[in-house]
């Protein structure tokens, strides 16, 4: 073999050895025992309905959820606004369903690779969750680490966890979402009125200017009734007014008694063909859009709409909602935005 070939082979061999060593070093840890598919949190598994408090924290913050006397989950730090019940149920069920697949490393220096290090560790990525019962019993408590895919004996995905009291980490079957920002847990839908129901939209802009658009049938286009002389309505923009209340979701919420919208707010009223009337005020506060809502049935509304109005009112009364900017932009467009653009002077 030529000396040059021997040198190349040596380099290739060295690279392979180094890669193998690196792969071993990066492994989360050596399995020391099997979890035998036992529940990761047996108390929660046995009594999921006993959970009344959930605390989630990471290195940057925390969120707290509690179940009130009516069995509704709320966020006390958001003035008791309801949490999304589906998300809370999914979290409790996901934790209760977690099963231990393999015991992993007990070396603290390797915990960061699994993201199960203590929260005050430098650049910690772990999240701590504690689920408690009404009598103070801890039903589940652990550091939740990163996800692992295709390594839990047939389960689609697993999660590295380190339970309180364990000196080692576990690979558990199953996954859970545990965001620590309160907004992710809020019940997000404020109101939803499909565009085909909208009969009339009346808007008063922050500067006092007013306009309205309406139609006589659901299959007709909305028509702008307030058009300045020598201007033309932009049909597509006016048509979009029907979607002003399509799936309005919040980003944040505050109690109305602690958050008063300024007088310079847009005021909008939306009326539907079946007799629902929804009003809202929308204003920019500290460069963020906030809105209040009201709902009531019209005099000739059927019972279903009366119930709908009552349900909406129950959700929105007493609250101010921060909206996504993109949502707020379509909720109260200016009159100018509904008109065709004028050609430049002299053209």
C-alpha cells in the first residue's frame, strides 16, 4: 500500500473513532433499569379528578391554575379568568397516562442534555410541574425535559422527566405541553359570528367619523352606505366587513374595573339576520389593541339566539381583551380603507 493511501486510511479511521466517541458521549445516559411500563405518576393516575391546583415554572417565569368551586379551571393571576378546559384536561390526562420506559442518567452534569436540570441552573431548559389535590397532597411533581421520538417501545414519542425524590432521570412514554406563559392557558375564544350571518355593520371611528354597511340577504354583498362624493367603495374591502367577528380570540385579558379604555376608541355594532346584536369598543393602549364587548338579542330573536347572546355576555361582561394586531386591524377599519385609492394629482 502506498504511504499516501496509508495516511488517508489513518485519517478516516481516526474520524470514525472520534465520531463513535462523540455519539457515546452525547447519549442521554446508560439504562440501569427498566420502568416496566409503570405509571410515572401513580397518584394522579389513580385520582385524576382530585387535581385542583397546577403550578408550572421554568427559569423565566411561572403560571398557576386552580379549580374553583364550580369545577371551572381559572388563572388566579389573571383575575380568575377561565382557563381553556381542553388544554387543562389534556395536561392532566397526559401526565396520568405517562409510563416509565427506562431509567436514565443519575449524573447531574448530564441532566442538561435531557433538559431535566434544576430551574436555577445556568441556561436551564427544564420545566417543573406540580399537580396537587385539595387536601394538599401532591399527585404529580417532576421536571419535564425534552421529547424523544421513536425510543419508547412502540410509543410514538416520549419525554425525559426527573420526578421529585428520584436521583435519576427517566424516559417516559407520552408527551405533555407545559407552557409557562399565562396567555397560552387562557380560554381564547371571545366571540365568533360567521360572515354569512352578518346583516349590518355600523362603525364610529376614534375621530368621530361614522359609516355603515348592510345587505338585504345573506347571499348578497355588503354595501357601504356612507361614501364621500367623487369616491368609490372598494367592493372587496367592504365585503370583508362581514368577517369583523369571525373567530375573535384573545392574547391577554384584564378585569374591566382595573382597565378603562380611553374615550378615543372605535365603536362598532354588528347585527345578524337572526337577531343577534354585538357591540364592541376597540382602542390602542400602549401600542397594543384592547377591546370590550357586549351582546344582546333583538326583540324578534328566536330562543336559540337569546341563549347565544346570554352565553356571549357571560364570557365577555366585566373583561377587557387584548387582541392580535391582525385581528384588531379588521375589526374596525377606517372609512378610507374601504374606498378605492384616488389617483395621484395630475395623473
